[in-house]
C-alpha cells in the first residue's frame, strides 16, 4: 500500500459518514491513515502491518496514550454489546498489534491479495466508517462541550 492508497481511503471515507461525523481530522502517510475527532491519541486507523512474512491491513480504533490505564479506560467507555452487534466477529479488542505494550486496539486484520487495489481502498473506507459510526457516539457521551 502507498500514500496514494491511503489518500484514496480518506477521500472515500467522507461519503460513508453522516454529516455529523465528517468533522474529523486526519493524517496520511505511506503506511497509514489516522482519523480523529478530539484526541489524536484516540483515533481510527487503516494501516499496513506484518502478518508473518506477508503484508496485511489493520482497520479499527486505537488508544495510544503513554499510560496503559488511560488506554484501558478509552476501551472501557465502549459498550462491547453495542460494538459487537455493529462490527461483527471480525472486530477484536485487546493489546496493540506491535511492540508498544501500553496501547490498546479494537480492530480487525485483512490478509490476502489485492490489499492495495482501488476496490480495497473503497472497502477499507467503508469498514473504518463502520467503526466510526459504532464507536464515536459512545466516545462522545459524557464529554464536556
């Protein structure tokens, strides 16, 4: 996957979100797309990862505070029953898929051919929009204006 791939995901994402959730900020690189609303350390991400020797794509929500307890608290705000119903069995909550042991995630991993294709970019945008629509209302509850 390339920067152009992630830019395509970002462009397509807007069309999958309702107007109330289009006020996000984002950052694109050659390895990922990060999307956030109020706290950059709690963001949605589409990124290239390694699954063994092969490249894969992770899509979902990350809590990347330096303190593990803050990351756990970010996930605890999300109702498992609600997100499980909206996101299905593919979504998994747990430790970050990498070396950073304090970070947490609620995400899924895609493997296989065609991950950098135009079709994959549209599918990734659609899927990350599902995470945003399922999780962001829960994250916003109880937040001070």
